[in-house]
C-alpha cells in the first residue's frame, strides 16, 4: 500500500503487525519512512533503529538511519551509523 501512495492504510496495518509482534524488519523500515514523510523524525528514528536491531546485516537499514540523521543535520550521529555499517559491510546484504 505504501509503495502505491497509500501511506495511511499502510501505516495502520504495519503498526498493527508491530503491536502483535509480527512485524518484519521491512515493516519497521516502512514505518520509519512514513514517519519521516510526515515530518516525525523521532518516531522515524525509533522505527529505523528497530529495523536495524532486527536486521543488522542489511546495509539499507544503516543508510535509512544515517539518512534520517543527516536530514536533521546531526552529522555526527549519521557518521557513527555509517561507521557501524561499514564494519558489517563485507558481510552485509542489501
């Protein structure tokens, strides 16, 4: 739904899955993107961190969180996330 420009129903379904404990790392990442689009950076960060915690071998998770920090002009935090991502990069997935 989110990919087809229906963020509200997508957010409702993804949140319900998260509350049931059934959300995938991708679902948490999508919730992060929805929150970022809604200009809710704190919530976006929480969802991106949860996606990263559940899928720490996926470079996209690091890039999502680093991009959020950079967008908020927190370059030190963005750099730290990227450094962490580079540590797993040789073994990561995309």
